């Protein structure tokens, strides 16, 4: 079973690594980081380089596709190599997934039309423009399309999908292996729970957040 | 404020990226991935390459040090370039931190003697051999030494430390920015909570887990 994680410049690292360090641990899964060119791809903050091992041409029929988000998403919203590749491989996937604003790339490729989906909370309002129905859930399944909310939600998505693919015991084994027993020091992880001024500040600066400045 | 994240072959990706995608978002923090050699470093699963931008010689006085864990830790438990570098930069850090079995590297360097510390739950029993006192907490502060439990706990550590460094509002803003409102599909993230057979299986295969096979 091949897991393809798409990279592009200015992606958000945790968007890719959450699904990676859960789904890649499912027995039988072989993972490839794929991009327009091989070699390191720089993240949104500019200080991290993650290596793509294969070009788009070399990955033609992955079983699982993960599209991470990040401000670099903006460069791939119109027709081009990534959009074409996503549509082509989607014809072969068992699961087509995204984290954060990665869902906007899937939506722009026409794959989420008429489907329930999610994205980073600051980007949810962009989904209807592509015919998708935004939901407030953290991980949304609609057929083979699985979208996750902002950044860290990719861990929850990865574990949920691991359970669907390989059963609860495998997913629980992965969860215990990565000791995923979250204990955030604050309860500020959603716009409803965060202090009003924190939510307001990010809403006001949403362009900066989605552009990778926060 | 310089954040140095140490890389070595066969590290666990999420161990490094959890602290990275929280602490690197603190205003004024400049992050560098540092290793014995520059260039891509391969993780425990072998399918990921993360780039080190600087050699040990080039990073002499970071304010924050993060040592991730992973099966490659075993190769750095005796005196050698990493141990020497860690001891040297620790003389300058404001915070010396680890995730997962990264604490065993710090402990082997003699930095956790007489200190409370944690590690991956399967590695906790190795801490007393280095004079450290293992605790069941997910994130442990003892003076400037901050150790986190297995893999995913680095996110909780990063947010907690972000709060100490820059205040609660900054940390909450980062938490909301990465939408860290965890909703694991199972409650199996600690040996006490996971189904008994899952915990037993990982305990039996603990060598495999710590060697990166799980």
C-alpha cells in the first residue's frame, strides 16, 4: 500500500508529519514524499527543509494521498502540474486526504464538489466557493475523501484513517507507540475555546496566518 | 533567540517537528537544524529526510536546545561528537530540552543527574541508571531542563515552553494557529489507558519499538 505525501514550497511541516508519523506506521504501508522536483522543500517558516524523493511523474497510483496545507497552497490553486497530478492520481486512490488548507487545493481541483469537508478554521469560508460544504468537525470523512482541520489535526486524521485501514488495534498500537495522550497546557485550540482576544487577533491577521507569518 | 534542534540518523520525525512548529512560531526565535554534517538526515522509518543546515561547530551558543528521540539515539549514548557538543552548548542555553528518548542522550551526557525527567514510557526505566529520577508526567521541568514523554508530547512541551518564554497569550495564539484541539479517535495514548493487550504487545516488543520497528 503506497502512501504519497505531496510537498511544495511553503508547506506547513506538522501538516505533513502528523499523517506521516501515524499512517507510515501501519504495517504494509510504504511512504513516498513526492513533489514537482526531488530534493529539499522549504516550509512556511523557511527554516526547515524536507526532502521529496520522487517527482510527480514517478508516482502514478498511490493508494493514499495526503495533501498538506500551508501558505504555499496559494500557488497551486489554479490549473498546473500539481492540480493535474492530483486529479490523475485521485482516479486510483483508495483514500484522498488533506490537512489544513490542503483541502483548498483538493477543492480547487474539483474533488470536493458536493462533499462535506473541513480546513483550517480561518479558511473554512473558502470551501463553498468550490462547491464543498464546510463542517466544524476536526476530521471529516465523505466517501474516500478525508479532510482534517488546521495543522495538528493531521495526527487525529492519521490515527482515524489507520483504524479504518488496518483496524482499531493497529491504530491503538500506533497511538501508544507515539504516546499520543495529549495534554495541552492551555485550552485554546479552537476559535470557540481560545480567549476572545486571541481569536480576534488571529481573525484580524488571518491573511498573515494563512500566509505563514503567525 | 536561537533555537537549535539536533538531528541524527534514525531520529523520529514528530519528536523534532512538534517542538519545531510550536517554538519556532514564538516571535524573535530563529531556528536552526544542526547535526554532525549538513544535509538530509534519514528518520527511523527510513522514508523521510530532514535537512540539517548547520554543523555542530557552527552552533555554539543556542538559547534553546531540543534533542529529539528515536532509535538512532542508541548510537549517541557514549562519548563522541554529539555528547561533547551537547555538554558544551548546555553551558550557554537558557533551556535544554528533549522529547522521547532524547532524554537518554541528555542523561548520558550527565545533564540530568539528580533531576526529575521523563522519556518514552518504554524507556523510563533507563533514566535511573544515569542518576535521573523518572516521573510519569508528560512534560517535566527541572530548572532549565525540560523533558517530554514519547514522540507526540513534544507539542505539549513546545507550547508549555512557549508560554514560559513569551507568555500565555503568545502560546495560546500559537495553539490556535496550529488548531491544537486534540481529538484522538481512541483513548490509547498511555500504557494505563490503552487496551491491556496493546500495552502488553508493545512492552513485549519494546526493543522493536525503541529500535523503530513499531
